[in-house]
C-alpha cells in the first residue's frame, strides 16, 4: 500500500532509513552530546546545515537573550524549552508525483503511441542536505511491442559468401519476428572502410575496381565508408530486392570502418526511419575487427568525430575521409541517446574482442555468426529475446551534489542492494527499483536541478526535478533597522544581526563599552579566564579573536573549527565539519574523525552480495570472516567449499557461452579472472584447487583455480571437455563374436588336453599291468608250466592259458 499511495514504507525495506534512525538514537543516547547545540550556528540556515535532525526556533521571546546558538536544537527539545510548534523551522525531504500514468500490458494496436513501460513518469524532490528520501520506480516490458531492425552489413571481400546467404533474409526474418511482434519493420545498410591510404587501395587503377588484378575475385565495386540502402519498412520484399543488387568491395587492411557506419545509423534518425514508439535493434554483421578512434591519424585525419549525421543526397557517408573514427564513449552515448540496442554478429574468431566491447558500450550484446551467416536469423531472435529479458536503469544528467543508491527487486521479490539491473525478466513481468537520493550540500539560492532515469533501450523515462530546502520560511519576514534591534540591526528568525559597531542580543551596546563589574558574564565558570583567553569582553559579551587556523566562536570563545581529530592530516577526514572540538560528520560517514563510511556499495560483490557472503562491511571496506577469503569484496577464496562452483559458471560463460551467466554483460561483469586454456591440465601444483564438473552433454570438464602473489585469480582449463567416444556397432559385434569363438576354441583345447592326459594315464596303467603279467609267467616259481603225460593234456593246458590272458573261450 505504501508504494502505491506513495507513503513512507516500513524502514525494514530501506537500509538507508534504518541507518538514519540508528544514528538518531545514538545521537540522543550519548550523554552530554548535542550535535545541534554544540555547533556554531548563528542563523537558521546555518542550523539546518549542521545535521538533518536540527531545528531552529524563530520565536522572539525564546530562551536566554545572549545565547544565540541555543535556538538550534532537536525539535522535541525546542518544544520542551517553550518554543511553540509554529515557530520551529525543520524542513524535511520528500517527493511528490507530477505524472503517474498506469503501466501498459500490450504494445501494439491503436494505443501503441500511449504505451507506458515505466511508473511514475515525472516526480519532484524536495531535498534538505543530509536528509535522504526514497522513491520507487516500476518497469514492465510489454508484449507485442513494435520492433525496428536495421541490418548493417560488412561488404568487404571476405563477406561474399555471407552476402549470398542473406539474399532472401528479409522474408524468413520477418516470419520469425512476427512470432514475437505483430509490428515489425526492416532496413538495410552496408559499409567497408574509409577510401584513403592506408585503409584502402588508392592507386588510380583501383579507383573503379579495387579487385583489379585479384585472381580469386577480379571484379568488385569501389570502396565506400557507409551506404544507407533501405529505410525501415514493413515491406520485406524490398529488403530482398536491395540485398540482391549488392556487390562486395575491397579494402587494404584487416580492420573495417564499421563504427563509422554504426554512428551514422544511430544519429540519422529521419533517414533511417527509427520510430519513437518501437524497440530499435541495430544488427552489425562482420568477420573482422573494427577501426577505433585515433586510427584515422594513420591516414592524416586529425579531427575527432563530431557525432553528427553526414549522409548526402545519395545516402552515403560524406565525411568518411574528413574525420577520425568515433570513440567508444561517443558511440555509447549516441546509441543510448537514441535508445538503440546494438547486436554484434561476429565470427567466433573475434567473439572475445567484441564481448569485451559490450562492457564499454551500454545496451549491446554479441552473438557468434557462422562463416557464411547461415545462423543469422536464429542469432537475431536469440539476441532479441536476450535483450527483452533484461531491465537496467541508467541515469542521465546526474547532478554532482546528489548521491543515488539503488535497490533492485526482481521476480523473486528479494531486494538486491546496490544493483540497478534485473535479468531473466519475462514479458509482462513488473520489476521495481527503490532509489534513495541524498543532497550533499546547498547550491546557490533559487537553483533547481533535474535528472532523468531511463531503462536502457526504452523510450520511456522518469523525469526528476530537484528543489533544495536550504532556506527557512521565517527569512521572508526579515526587517532591516528593526525597532526590536534598537534600530541598529536586522531582525530575522527571532534574532538581531547588528550593524557594524553594535553588539548585544538586541544591538543595545556599542563596541568598547566594558562593565568591569559584570566581567563574570564573559566567564564560562568562576575562576576561568575571561572569554577563555581567546577574546575580549565587551558589553557583557565576548568578542573572539581571529585566528590564522580558522574561526573561534562560542558564548565564551570556547569553541573553534580547527581543533578536531584528523585522518592522514586532513581535518575530519574531509568528510565532516569541525564544531567545538568535535567532528560533525557529513551524511554517510561516522567516527571520531569521520573516516568511516556507512556506504555499502563498495562492499557489494559482482554477484550482488555484501562481501560475497564471506565477510562484513565495515567503514566501506570488507572484513573477510570466511577462512581463506580475501580481495576487495572477499571474492577470492580458493579454499572455500563453493570456490569450484563459483568459478565453474565463469568457465561456462567465458569459454562456451553457456550456463547461468551466459548473458554477455553479466558474464563480463562477474567474471574478470584470467582464463588460460591448455591441452593437458597439470594437477601436481599444491597451490591450486582442482575442479571437475559434468557438462550438459555428459562430458567432464576440468580446471584449476589459483591466486597469484599480485592478487590476480587465474583459471587454467582444458580447451574442450573430455567426452567418451561411443564405440562402433560393427566393432562391438565382431568383438563379441570373436570372443565367443576364442572361448570355444580354448575350451575345446582344454577338453582335448584333459582327455589326452587321461588316456595316457590309462594306457600307462595297462602297460604296467601287462608287464606284471609277463613277469608272473616267466619268473614266478609258484606257477610253473606242468609237463603233461599225455598229448591231449598239453592241448588242454595251452587252451587254459589263453583263456586267462583274455583269449576267447
């Protein structure tokens, strides 16, 4: 409810407000400390600058007449001391809605010109220095939003096969894009390079045909910088017709002049035909690196690019040979200014270079283009979906005296302090950002400032106007030569400012008048020096001496603005004011010498956590509590249990463009370690952590993680994951059959061996038995052949012997 009605939300959702309340309790609880009364405020405006909790009493008869700074105190104290509430000056910071149309849910149709994707659209802030205020911004990417796509193609000679591939690109691309939006327009332009030496062939014989004498491709068109060929149109057949007319050209060096073309396509809005109420996609297709600013000096071009449109009547870039190539900063500025998403479609060989450029140019992404551009349609669709899934806020015309702190609340509803970006946003989802604003000082009176908050690539914006509350309303009733000041001073906000030569709370005394009987009025206590020894007593008041070190002040000249704690020789560390011996810190700093920052932004690691979840933020610096953790945000920790898991995501996105961090800018922001690829991984170093994980394709990826002495993290990884090769089916079949046959032969051989051994044993036993039988017949005395007495007995005896030896009966 508080967000919808723009009422203050519970402080649990606002860390800055919680810190403010804690500081307030601390200030009130410390005995004897009153940051307001201990200051040097002698006017309402000075009182308001001491601390955002200080208030001024403008009531005429309030307090003791001679105690000027007693009017500056906490509001509740002033009321207790008798100051009526209407006379208390205590302005607070706040915000008010000026334009707040509700968010839209659909982009195309009869109401597409009124599509709202950011809420609110205009607010006003009233800021008192040091008094923070917060407001919420909601962003909702709508479905079916119009899309303008301008295809910018490198037509150097090496892109000839790509040109052949995209001759019917318009029809196919329109079919795919109309699945995402019903309102799609397509345009086309081409580039080569500056037609001057050393970038191109400039000899007379090459003027009409730079390919003259080139055997592989003897004919091509003259070199040109950028040529706008087709304004954005929904008639995609015209795109095909225009592409089919094109021929490649030739330049001399490897880099191309593509950045000249990108800038012209961005700033020549009328000729290109960019619609205000559409997503602007600029596809940059090339197979080589770009020329950058200062390269033009090689050709004698010393004038930097002016960032203006220079297309002539033929829609050709007329200043190509007069100005240098644009810088990355200028390119990023013009792309953001015109809400253009740049898609680098580059070959794998140059992917890393262009990926690094995306970190320097907001709103850009990079995709890998096949050598012949066959994957260009899927590339564009993927890039478009990637762009639509991100919401990132940018700040334009940020006043230097304002500090902004962002807290993102994405789809999971969890606040992420220090982040201004949400990823993986679905079309139609609403994400919110809490923005805390703090003014560090007061500009000259009457100054109004403004800034703009825009989601990157959106036409929608939030306009924020800022009014500084540094003045007191009681000053509007200031009266000079007032009778309340004995006609010798100006009455304002309850006090008199005396004319030169007059003193006293009501300017009732002249300088030099001294009442020796009332010198005690100039002593802080009995026995102490008059005016603390740092001033003279005049008209029962102390006139403090001037000092070369600073200002001496106070009722008894007991205070000064130079006797405070220092840090590295700087008074109050430069983050506070010295008041009566104590440092009164600016908003965002605490400590005796104001050297301790309460900001946590410097402690937020790339993953959005405070000190990477391994420590605590103390005075703006991380104190790592996890054993083995170190680094500015405790992000380095080779021995931590999650070290391999964290670095694995960087290996996936940096080397293979996969995984949770595959988004180009997210990977670039979170993965800054050096990655070395090797064929064989050395694992014998005891100072490295060995990491192994399984990929989506069931392959095994190995890498090591180590920290150099200079603090740099180094990841050494295999060039490619180790994947098991699937065996050949025929090889497996033959191996199985062969194994069966081999086992059969072996078993037969074993069987034959066993039978042979058995037979030999039996034969040997038979031979042994036979030998014994012969022995018995020949040498056994018991059995001796008998001598028959009759011939028939001899015959019968022989027949008996044969029967015993196995003969047939």
